[in-house]
């Protein structure tokens, strides 16, 4: 059966992002958000999330192009003097594979611990710019996350056929990314984590507009799909610097658009936590027709 999760990344990056998350949840389709625990506006995001009990919040692990949770002296091989992870994702991928594993492990632990300190329930986890596709990052993220109650992980696997039906042709790079995501899916499933079947927001990253969403609703594949967004109430300095070509206000408008809501009306909305609960043996109520448990 088709199910859909509407989520927002970069919660905590800026007040404009946080405002959009709150508005899109209160007035629109948004059901989940992924928190940057060391983001400049993380405290504001947590305050808003505590006032939104229906918002399912997860960890948006940052290991590239963002702030670290630990001080620079604790992870000198990972960040600059200001505690910033650079944008050189390929070089970082090699570095994370070849060394600085203890520092990497410490930073991932620190981000999960910071999330736990908020008191929010951990609905899911993913990584900024899909850095958890890196097998070393994934292994550490899953092992550490499980200790903090992690039950679900985003798999950035975007199928080409629905996008083609919506008029977007997927290149070889996107197809390679989808193929590589199978490694992450296998790692997550071995750890007993809930994973999505499909993710949308890669080819249209920063451009998840209302017309595209209305078209996608007609071609959404079977299974669990996560549609993730980068909404903001306005373009502030951080967004202009980090995402100059994104359309954050248009993405917020799409989440609030009655036509988009109507297009998805027949597709049940869910959350990673609800999916995990549905698979938990504790949620199964025995009936007279049930088989007895195996000794």
C-alpha cells in the first residue's frame, strides 16, 4: 500500500527555516522534520518542536557543510578552527574512510547525545547531503544511534520511473546514487531499522514545487515514500550563502497548497515512528485465530 511521509530537512539552520517548519506543520502537509542539533537556530527549533507534539522530529546528522557539536580541539582533523565542516564532500569521504575514525565516532555520538538532551522523541535519522551513504559513517551512525533509540533511517533511493512520468529525466549520477543506496539499505535492515522504499527530493532538491508535487501524486509508487523539503519563510543570509539556487519559499507554498493536499488526499500520511510501531510485536493483539507463539 502507498504511504507517504512529508518531511523537512535543516530544521535548526535558521529562524526562517524553523518558521516554515512550524507553519507547514500547523497549516499544511508537513509531518516530520530533521534537526541540525548544532545549527545556529537549533534552540529555537527545539522550542517550537516542543510546542508541536504532532511533529515527528529526527536527527539530521551533519558531517559536511555545517557546524559540529564538539569543539574544534576535540575533532581537529574534521573541522576548521571555527568548528565548521567544509563543503568538500568527496575529499571528506576519503578521509572518513582512511582515518580520523575516533574523531568521527565521537562527533556522531555527540550529535545523538545532543538530540537526546532536547527531550524530543527520536523519530528517525538521516544525514546532511546524504553523507550516511558512506559505509563507515553509516556503520557508526547505526551502531551509535541504536543506543539512543534509533528505529528508522532514510534511504536516499529515488526511482527514475515516477520522475520520468512527471517530465524529469534522471541522469547516470542519480541512477548510481540510487544503486549505491542498496548498501545503506542492507546495513539498516541488518540492524533491524525501518527504512523507506523511496525518497523524493533529490532530483528536485530545493525545487519541490506545487506543480511537481501534484504530478508526483499521480505516479507515486507502491510502498513507503518520503518526500523531503527545504522550506523557509524567507530567504535569509544563511540560505542565500548555502543554497543560492534553492526555492525555499516555493517549497513552503507547496506544502500549504490546497491543490497539493487534494492530490495526496487518497494516500495515507504516516511517520517513521508509526511505521516502526506497526512492525513492533508489542503492537500485535492476539486473537482467537492467532497461532500460539513458537516456544
